[in-house]
């Protein structure tokens, strides 16, 4: 699934489903100037940028989505 800026809102709980650290949980903060990237606040409080395509929503039924 390819994410877009309309897919996520500030404060949404997200998980990295791709990349070097799949399963990393965080809170969506904002889309970067390059709309293919977003800032998330990871569970440890660190703010990092990740490609939007790596993000998915965390849900009660599926806390850590797996592709």
C-alpha cells in the first residue's frame, strides 16, 4: 500500500512495516517538504524521518501489521 499525506493525521499511531527496523512503533507528526517522507516520534521519544511507504496504522485488531 502506498501512503499519502491524506492517509495519516498528526497523532496517529503508526508502525514501520518496511526498512531496517520493521515493527518500530511511533506517533505520526507531519509530512516533510518532500511528501514522500514523514516525521514520526518513535516510542523512545526520538523524532526521525521515514519514507511514507514504510508506514502503516496501528490498530487494536492488528497492532503490528505484517506484509
